[in-house]
C-alpha cells in the first residue's frame, strides 16, 4: 500500500482572525494545526517526508500540504492514482457533540476540524481523489505511532506530550505486539505543554513556536526564585497524572480561546508580561529557569510512574514537548530507563508520519526498524545547482572539486581557519534540526564564534546556544556519554566534559551542557567524512552545527534559496555539493 500521511489545519488561524480581529499577532498562534507536512509510506517503509513550510517558505505553515504531497509523490515516481489512502493526523469526529454546545465552537468544528472541512481541501488540492480513501487518526495516536514504529523495538513505553491533541495534553501507551494500548491520559486542561507555551508567550516570545528559546534562556537564570510558584502550579498525582490549576482557570468560551484567565494569573502571581522588544532581565531568566525545572520534574514523574505501571525499561517519545532537549537529557540520566528514543520530527510535522505509519501497521505492512537519520526531504542534482549558480554568476566565484574527499579537505581547512561555512548536500532533513545536509558549520573552539554567528549570520538572540556535531567514535572523548552512544538527531542535551569546556566555548552552554549530535558513517556518511577531515586538520572530529537559515525563515530547500541566504548573511563560504561558492570581490 501507498499511504500519504498529512498534518495541519489550514483554516485555524484564518478562523481566529475572522472572529477575533485586532489581537496581538502572537495571539493568533494560540490555535491548532500548525506545522503541516506530508509523509509517504510505501509497503511499510517511509520513503519521503517534508514539512509544507520548506516548500511554501512560510515558517510553521499550517496550509494544506499540497506542495509537500507533490514532492513525496514525485520523489518515488507515483501519481495520486497510486495512493491507497490519505490519512490526517487529527480526528475530531468523536468530539463533534462537544463542539455543538455554543455557536462559535460549532462553527470552528464545521469550518476547520470536521471531516467535511478536510474533504473540501482534498477536493481543491487533490481533485479526483476518492473521498472514501481519506481517513483520520487521533492526534496522540499518530504521534505514538511515529515513535513506536520507528524505534526498532518489539515493546516499550510510549509517552506523547504536547500542547494538546483533540482533547489531551499527555497520553502514555504500552506498545507491544504491534499495538498501542493507552495506559494514561491527561486532559488538555492539565497540559504541561500548554503551560510551557503560555509562559513562553508571557515572556515575550511566540506561543507554539518559540518554546525552544525558553529552553536556551533557562540556564542563565536561577530556578529557585520561582520554584515555589511552579511547584504550586503543577501538582504531581500518585497515579502518574498531573493537575495544573493555572490552566484549568479558564472557565468561559472566551477565556479558553485565549487562556486569558491563565495569563492574568501569571501577571498577578508570577511577573508582569514582557513585551517582545523589551530587554530580557534577570527576572525573565529566572522565570525561564524555574519553568524548565518544572517541565523536567513533570516529565520525570510521568516517565517513572508509567514505567512502574507497565514494567517497561525502554521509552519512546513524541509530541512537541519531546523536542525539549533538556528534559530529554534529564530522562536519559534518571536511571528509570535502559534506552530512550525520541522520534526526530517529534512536533506536528511528525504527526503526518505517524498517521501514515499507523494505517500501514493496521494493514500489517510496517517494518519496525530503527529510524535512520531522516534525510527524507527534497534533494537537487547538478542541473539545478548549475542553474542557480548561473543566476548569480555576476556575484559569486565558484571552485569545483572532483571528489567528496577534496571537498571535505577544503571545507575542513576553512573551518580550522575560523571561517563560517554553509554545507548543502543531498536530501533535506525531515524535522526541525539540520543534521548535516542543510547546515551552517564553524569551529567550536574558536573564541567569539557563537556571538559572531548569532549576530551576523543567524540574526537571532545572543543567548541562544549552538550544537556540536561530533563523530560517534569521538563523542565520549569530549562529552559525558558512554562509548558507542548514538544521539544522531540533535534532540538531547549532555554535559561537556569539564576539562574540555574552556576549549569548546562556541558549543558549551553556560551550564556546561551541549545539545549533542553524534554522526556515524553508517547513516550520515558524507557528513562523517567531513568530520574526519576536520579532525585531521584541528585534532577533533567536531564542528559547530546550526540550521542553514536566518531568524524567521525555514531551513533552505533549493540551491537558489541557499545562494540567496548565503549572499544575505555573514556566511563566508558555501558548499553546494562539490562546488565552493564565495562572494566575488569588488
């Protein structure tokens, strides 16, 4: 079977704009269905996947993923007629009656969440596709499937945590015999993901978008200052659940739509809301630190209690909260689990993957093998690269190399010399992290490199850390990990060994941690070859690795986008496959 999974709700923000005009622009993100994507599973194997934002160039786009679907089909030479099912990673059908309790909710269900609304988009963008072959999977079940069916494990505990699915903020499953049996459900009115996002908004960042910035800001603060507030705000229950009165405080339809009661309580009891352009002070850093400590505490509680209930020593994670690398690192070090796996596209783009995998599993087709580094997005050959270079011929100089080895040797020399290099090769990564195919690279030991890239290249907040990419062979030398540890998805923090922290200032965060990516020759061979070349030049098989984009822009997709971003930033050199691009002098 050929199954297309999709995610996103195109109508969510337009509906909110129509019924609540004049809100702060950030408040429109208090809505459902961002980060739309498409993923194609053919005969049980994931063959292509991409977020719609990478195609339409609108970050966190929730549009119906027409462009992503088009890529997935073209990548494997299929037409829409070859698709057996289109499966959406949300299913609001069981909740229809609840949305009929007031006219506005009824309109939201009808215009955005209903099957009829989905079918209208299918008719518009996939004309002729049979409506009987359009299906839906509950959101948390899709997330859980994305984790279990790519874990390579026969059985495990699966924990899904996000803002909310249709009605839940957390769901835990016992995965066994190819099945996912729920063992714990926590309603969205007690969602730790919602609380984290509300405080993110309160601190002047974007709801449902900037939570990772709070994670990066937290190590600069003192969690003790506001620890009491968050311990009171989140009650840990003996059965493994949590209760969050602050989120439950929203009683009316209007309050639930904007979380106005919760936000008022944050202003009254925590700290006055920060405006986006206001300077970040100690009080904001301390709130971020206490919030992160709260999330760590909740995730440890959920993991431990669910492990006790199921007897499982393996944990698979998905959902937006699973993108919190700090909490993941705490779970890894907790001793509650022998192994932890986080599905790399853990956010709502990954729900498209999970929806397709769930239906493939129901058909008995899924081959549950460990997920390789997800280079599942578009790739471009020499014709496209040459056309892009020709379009900018008056602005760039190009040197071509005959082999990967020559390319890596030249890139390693530039990195060792303190240059900032963009590295563009092969198929794009699926998920939020650049893992060596759409990356900006630099020397992690170069003084001032982090500030330089934040200011001149990424154009983002100075407190934001950068991740190290290191060969799997050398990871234990530099980081507090056991030999053979593989963390290929840049989705977990570990400690930099104390004796090396001063020598690695560009990737060592203020608390001595780093968001580690290990790189193996087995499933990321070209990037591994580059790291080996860097090792021969610098003495360490490691680079600073950050995504090839600037603030507010999705990761680059096409060679032309790569050139435009290169020329619009302080990036000094660009490698398009085996072509070295530099700015033309004068």
